[in-house]
C-alpha cells in the first residue's frame, strides 16, 4: 500500500466510523481488505506497428450486498492504490443509497490524449479480455469513469458478447441507448449533484436564484452539474478544466460553454471567450467567495494546504475523494458543510442500477421515469444522512459512512463468513 496514498484516506474514514459505532472488530477487519485485486498487462499493437504494454487493474471491495459495481477509468495516474480506494468508496456509495450492489473499480494507466481512437479501442478490448475472469452480470458490472464513455462500454459489451456467443446487455452500464443503455444515464451523476445541492439549500431555506456556484472540472459530471444547477436558477460564476479556469461574477454563459466544448479540440474550454468572462488560475477557483463549491475532477484537490482559503459555505463533492480528511476537519472547524462524494455523486450508480434492471428485463423506461425514480432515491438518502448528522451532531460524511458501513456489516452478519 502506498504511504499516504488515497487508499490510506479511505481506510482512515472507515476506521473513524468503525470506532465511533463500535463496529464488530471481525467485520471491521474484513472491510479493511478488498475481496479481489487483479492486475493485468495489456500489450497493444499501435498504429505504427510497435507494441506498447499498459498496466490495468480491477478491484472488488465487497460483494456482501450484491454484485460488485464500479467504473473503469483511463488515466496516466491510475494506480492499484487509487483503484482500491475507489472500490471501497463504491461499496459505501451503493449502501448509502440502498441499492443491492457492492463496490468495485477498474483502471488502466494510460494518457489517452497520446493515443488514436483505434488504439484506445484495441486497448479496451484487450483489458476487457484480461479482466473477464472476474466480471459478469451477476459478479461485477463495469461502467464509465474518467476518460471512458458509452462508446467504451459498447466495446466492452461487444468483446464479452463475442466470447460468450450471445449478446450480453447487462455486462456493463452506461451504454448508448441503441445498445440497451438507460435514458438519463449520461446526466445521472451531475443530476445527483444538483439534487443534493437543492436538498441542502432547502434545509438552509436559501433561494437557488440567490446562490452562487463554482465548479471545478467541466467533464461529464462538472458540465452537467453546472448546466442543471443553472437551470434551477443558480448563478454559476466559475468553471474550470485542464485548459484553465473561467470566471464571471455576474454568471457564466453555461449553455454557450457546453456547445463550445462539444466541438473544440479534446472537448475542452481552451480558447473560449465571451463578454465579461476572464481567465483565473485553477487554484483561485477554490478561493472564490461563493455559496457552493463543486469539486468534480479528481481525488485530493482540497488539502490542508488550501482548505483554509476555501470561502464557499458548502462543498458538494462531484468527484470521488476530492477532499482529504485533514482538509475536511479544517473546513468543518471554519463552519463549512461538505456533502460527501458517496452521497453527492451517487446519481450515476443509482441510474446504473436502473439500467442493469432494465437490461435484465429487456424492458426500458422513459427519461421522465428514470429521473423521477432517481430523485426519489437521492432525496430519501439525503434525508437519512441529514437526520443522522443533525441527531448525533456529526459531519455529513460521518453520517453517510455510518449508514453505509452499518448496512454492509448487517449483510455480512446475516450471511456469515464462508465456509
């Protein structure tokens, strides 16, 4: 395990909860470990004929409550330490919203900006074959994550289907609609961020039209979050992506920015310009005097180094693990509220569950039904977490993790330890 790695962060959160709720030490010991860790080498023939070898991982943390569930990311910083942490967080995420999945995650260490589309396709298919021994519709169901999308899921589904000799729609979620995907799946994570934000504002009795928001990350989660919050009346004053941060205290033209990204090189905001919009440093976005800050990029973005500078009243975690435990303690002491990742960005896995159910039944819902059911699940989960936090005077993260750990522990108690 990497010292001071992101998995240490996940373990610290589990250990804190276990101590507070006096978790059975035997259950605690099991939950500190992942059930399966598979590391694979993926040789890929590149377009120029040379062979590159990429390392990939698939980790299953817990299947106590059902098949494991979690995305696959393609990123140059992927490590087994990161994938283990993300798999553990997926276990809590599925449990806190009370869907019958356990947690898994996968990733390949690769800089996709340096690969052609055909090379990415070959890498995806090779990685899929390498992890096929442990994935399956009743075992472990992958989904999109950083730098993967519906097309990637289509390649995975097709690869498995070729080996099985029949079309296996329920092997992955996040597929395109033509391949058995669910309406509303692409927007689901961002919609969950919006719903959690609205629930928080409701409890604070704050009008969305009087709410300013900064969003770090303008990929699928960040852009959809910004768009939906904007539609709810919030003023989006800043967004950022790899090209930099864009700021307008009067509010950004989110719809124009989305349209720009759809056709720009690498789908970034590089070169975007509009009246009143200025460029600021990415680090400055965290320090803006806004009501809501949505970190929707990668892990460990708010640390003890910049936590004191965060002025936002609430942090809604669109990304997984964007806030370190030390940073959260600092911000909590300063009166900030953090809606944790396992609750804030759970919309994606909730609709993935809906997609899995639809694929099994071969009966599909319209988008209104998907969004209505998603809202029902998110509102109920937020209420559970909020009420526990208020009752026990603890942070929302502690409340969410407590609910999740108790649900997983209960399932383990009922099942017992094999053999």
